[in-house]
């Protein structure tokens, strides 16, 4: 069957035509005026997207590279940090921190649960020497949204930095860096930014830069102070990912024409739509209250093989979705609806899910799931999006 391919995964995500065309442009040289103009053009767009007046630095790496750059620049081995471990990506913060010789206080969450500001507050009270809280804005492995705004209220004015992996939040749900007192915000290109993988973006607050100057990191690559100086000359330290940055410029133009507000509104509506459709199919949602926008995680009943559902959805309907991560590989399905995804993609996703489910022996009598989903979408579009910890 010739199906239209629909990528409903939590990264990589579909790429809009304007961005694809920009990616296909002729190569330009990364030390010449043409390229510097691209760098100059993207900076205000990135600052708007991050909600910051600080510089936003492009790094040539996947999102994890920016996490690594943050840890190795901000902390000296032996320092203590609190890590929120809400799933695989929280676990990654801990692993990077431990690899760098940090002492880690880990706050492990139940699957599908967000951390509470109270729990982080207690940990900080017990560990007054903790230099930072490391957290995901959105824990993509579970589809959980952590209360970053509340954490910022806790760490602001203390000597604890708030370091936020915003890889599945930036450009998807509000995460304004300056307003929420985030000291380090980072993201990757292949999720909300609608670009191919391979580019990361990172920004630090003034006090985070002070901390980097204290630490004097020995990094040759990922030397953020040197990267920052080069960024002021509209360049990167080493050869720039030229095409990705040209694509980013086109993507930022799309954000600007649509307006961030309407992007968040759409993301919220697609999230409500997917959740309504999934519920109407008689399936359970993994994240009950603090759920990510741009990704819906479904908990399957016992005896139902998520792998088989995903295979049917992809092979027969052209819809590519993701399984769970780690222990949840077969018992969880994650439907991505971030970036360049619209209501019709979600309808296709829900239908493919239903057909896959039926084939996998989890027959659902649901009839009105598409109507229910569309109704939820219309209602959410009209109602607008909530303050962020929904
Ligand atoms: C995707 C993702 C990552 C990993 O990014 P890579 O680009 O694969 O290195 C890290 N954190 C979160 C929250 C993510 O969603």
C-alpha cells in the first residue's frame, strides 16, 4: 500500500517545506559574511523562543551534547547536584553528572508522576551544599511535565542553579527562561524546532556565567566561554552546521509569523485532542495530571503488545509512533504531536492506533473516537492554553 508517511514520534519530527528548502541551499563558508548574516538573523528569534535576553548558543551536537556541555561547564568534579529522575532523560542527567565526578542526590519519580516543588525544596534543605537542580521541563520518556516555574521560584535568590533540559518543551509549551528564573535552558533541533537532528541550543543566565567563570572548565570542545566570544562575532568555534542553521533561520521565521502564542495554542489543542481520542478508545493515559504538550503516553493493558500495534500502524497505515523506554518498551505507546504536526495527522494516528490495537487482540468497540478527538481539539483551540503545569 502506498501510504503517506506520518512521523508522530517525539523526535525527529516532520519538517515544514520552507525549512526543507532552506536546508537544501548551496553551501556557504562558515567564516564569511553570508554565514555571519545567518547567525545574526537567528539570534533575536532564538532569544524570543527561549524567553531570554541572554545569548543563545548553537552547538554542533544532539540534545545530549548540550546536556553534557551544561554539566561540564557549570560544575567542578566533587560538587553536589540534585537530579530529578522522572524517567530515562532524568536518568541521563544523573549519568552525565556522575561521569563528570559530581555527587548526585537523585529524586526518583514513579512512572508518569511529576516531581513536586515541595520534594525539591526538602532535598535542598537537606543538602544545603547542592549547587544546582537538574530537571527536564518535559520528561519525554513518560510524557510528564515537571513544575519548572515553581522550581525557579525555589532556586531564585539562593545559590542553587536551575538547569533545565527543555528538549521537548522549547517551541512546544511555554518555558520562558528569564521569567521563570531558569539558569540554563537547552534544546535540540529535532523536536519542537522542526529541524533534522544534529543541532543543539543552549543559554545561560548571568549567574550561571559567573559559575562557569569560577569553574574554569578544561573543555576543549564545548567550551562555552569561548563559544560565547565567538558567537559575538556571529560564528561558532569550529566548523558550523551551516545547513541546519540556515534551516533554523527559516524555522524561526515560521515561529515569528505564527506567533509563539498561537504555536502553544495549537500544541495544547493537539494534546487535548490526542488525550480525548485515546480515552475514547478505552485506553489509559500514563501521565494523569502533569502531562507534556506535544506527546501523549499511553499505558497498555496486560497482554497487549505495544510493538505489534506500532508495527501495524506503520506498515499498514504509514503512521510511525514510538514505544515506551526501558522497562516500559512494550507496555507504553508514545504518540508525538510536536512541531509540524496538525489535527489531520493526529486523526490518522488515532485511527492507526485503533486498527493496530484491534489486530493485537485489544479490540476496542469505540466508534466515536475521531469525533471525540475533534471536539476536544475545537474546544481547546477556543478555550486557549492554561498556565503551564496543566
Ligand atoms: C530527545 C530528548 C533528549 C535526547 O536528545 P538527543 O538529541 O537524542 O541527544 C534529551 N532530553 C529530552 C527531554 C529529550 O526529549
